[in-house]
């Protein structure tokens, strides 16, 4: 089994579970660092890069099944026997399936602003903006910002994407995510081809109040697949951990540790 790239923080002790963090689409493990820093002083934290993101291996085709299997294998390979699991957006979907594949591994799961449903197309502007950046002719980050701004109106989204822009040792500009694959397989990324009861353990869905990723009509599907699901709402958008860091960290401490 191919393992994902991961970074370990704090001391791994068998007497207490670890916390595993899984980022969202176009991100990497650093995106959830505000959560990691909150927990790492008093527990072990494992931050993971999804397939085709960050420093994790590239694939031939996106697969939720493979991503979840790799996530479980990576956690097990780290010597973790029990874990709390937190996944944001795409990472939340992968986390939900990972909990299904190895329910004994996870004491508790928190899913940040995503539901176990198929979504419509909602990243057209982001993909167009990324596609407007010719890496072979790029002169710097400012030019990339200007190119993306022709399609992406939210400065915060551009800033988020620019975190994944870097130069390799030959000074060639590259993205830390596999853009060709993510664009080609976007229809798979927004899908959710699973049904029935997936995980009967403790799981909390944390919704951004200003986000439309979790809607009232998703409630029945959530409860069908996760019978013990609870819901929390944070006054923020989709990137709730970045907008309301302290509130989200306090909430995660309560729903994960005090359950």
C-alpha cells in the first residue's frame, strides 16, 4: 500500500489517542496548522497530505476508495492505534470513508463543512484562474496573482492557492497539487458514490453558517450514513478554521475530547 506524506508533531504515546488532520482540495497539510498548533502541546498530531496534493504521491486517477485506504495505512504505519480524525472539505469526505474502512481506529471524527453527497460544479473560476497561469513563462508570484484575479474575485482564495506555488531547485515554478489530474477528474472529486450505514461511531459535522456545503436537505443522508452524527454551526464561511480559529479549536476540543 502506498503511503501518504505526513508530518508528526508532539509525542506519540499509546496511553492516549492521536489527532489526524486532513486538508481540503488544492491544499496541503499546512492548511490545518492552526488546528495542529492548538493540540500539539498536549497530544500527538499527524498532519497528512492527500493524494495528488502537497508531497504525497501522484496517482493515475482520483479514487476516494484509494485515498481512504492510503490514509488508514498511513495512520497505522505511524504506530497509531487510536485516533481522533478531523477532515476539511475534500479531506472530510476522505475521512468519512476512512472511518468506514477502519472503524476501530477512530475514537471520534469531526468533518468540517462538507456533507456525504454529490455536489454540483462550483470550482469553474478557480480552475480557470489556475489555468490562466502559464508556469513556463511565470516571472513571479505577483504575476500569478494578477493572472488568477482575472477569474477569481476573492482575494482570500487567491492567497490560499498561492500557498501552493513554489520554485523547485532548478527555479521552475510548480504547483504543489496535481492540477491536470484534479481538473480532469473533477467530476469524481465532487461525487459521493456511497450509501447505507458507513460509520456508527461518534462523528460531528461542523458547518460554516455562511457556507452552502452543508444544507438542511443533507440531514437525512448524513443520518442514514452516520447514525450518531451531531451538528455544530460556526459563524463563518467554508474556510471556517481560518476565519474563526479560536472558536473552531475550542469546539473541536469539546466535541472530540469531551464526548
